[in-house]
C-alpha cells in the first residue's frame, strides 16, 4: 500500500467522521426526548435508510453499476444489518433517554471495537504500539466524557440506554468492516449504495407505514434529512474508501475525534458551551491518532552491509 494512498485514506476517514459527528445531535433533534417526543426511532431508522436508498438507486442507474457478485452479498447484508438498521435504531432509542454528551461516553469506544473487528474479520495485525495508542486515546475520550457528565451534574451509571449504545457500537463496527471488505472490488460509492438499495424493500414501505400523523417540529424533519442524506449516504462514500485505502486498523482511529466534533456541532444545534478543557482533550486525542498511525506502519527492513 502506497504512503500517498494511506495519507489520502486518513483524510477521507476524517471527512467521514466529520459527517458522522453531527449524527448524534441531528438524531436527537429528529427523535426528541421522552418528555417531548418528535419522530419515532423506528420511523427515523427506516426513513433515513429509505431516503438514502432512493438516492442510491438513482446513482447506481446513472452510473450503470453492475450487480454485485454472489460472494459479495453476504458482507453487504451484514453491513445492512449493522449500518442501515442496527446502529440508527439503537442510537435513536438511546438518545430519547440520554443526551448527546452521555452517548459520547459509549460511542467513543468505536475506534477500538472497529479495530478489533478488523483484526478478527480482515485478519489485519498491528504492532503493540498501535494498540497502546488506541487504548490511550480511548481512555482520554472516556475520561473527557465522564468529566463533562460530572460537571453537568448527570454523573454516569450503566443503564438501559447504555446497553443500547454498546450494542450500537458493535453493530456499527461490524457494518464498517464488512463494507470495507468489499470496497476494493465494488468501490466505496457502490458499496453504500447497494447497502441502501438492499434495505429499500423493507425501509420504504416501513417508513410510509409509520409516517407520523401528529404535528412534528421542522427541526425534527431537518434532523431526519441530514441523517438520511449525509449520515447514511454521503459520509459512507468517504468512510468506506478511507478504510480501504488507509487500512481499517489505522483509519478507524480517526473516530477518536468524533466526540469532540459532535460537541462542536452541538454548540449551534443544541446550545452547548465550548470550553478550553474540550480543546485540550481534543489536542491530546489528535496526538494519539497521529502516533497510532506511525506505529501501525510495518518496520522498515534492515539494510544489508555495503548496500547503497
């Protein structure tokens, strides 16, 4: 794998993470809270996938994309379950019970879980230093999230919402890896498009069946459009290609930035405050991502005596 491709893969991963980072506040806008519910989590899950599915069908027809081969249907199906259904549904229900900052405590584990899934599914390996950097970055993210929760008086305790968030992390990680597995053959754009089109026979009728009959705030519809067009579709164009070009183990660590980007997005969307502590932790996490990228590269072979 060329160094130039690895670097481009890292930047594509960052772009995908930036789009994904807005998913939590936009999903909360779409679903509302238990005290003030808006769109149901099931409708948001099916509606966003249906919207992305329609766009995907147009894209595939316009580009005359060939049908996936038989052996590619299984990883596509796993990505459907993980990314199109599992993650958004679990996140939608969880965000009705906890705020985006609380959810960041659990979803911060995405890089480690994705890397572990890559090692298991794709048989990728990394040096010990990579895993130490991944652990350090994850600890920093969790410590920061706990600090924020405590400073807001919410504390932290394992509850039903946390179980949903843990399940969402595993669902997303498996979907990412199975999608990345066939990206070199199909291309990043076609992978996410086929995922959305495969789900369309379920998501489109389901969304129409669950169409809300009660008045819904405009902000909820805006949230749904964002998670359908960006979180479910455009972001994956960059994310799957980044995983394939830069290596799933390395690029997955850019997810460590996601909680901080989420907080930045939540400032205008949810009225949260940005402080120096956030910026300090973000800088430390960026350092672990950079160090992890360097340590994940294989050692250079020793030069023979007399070689020029």
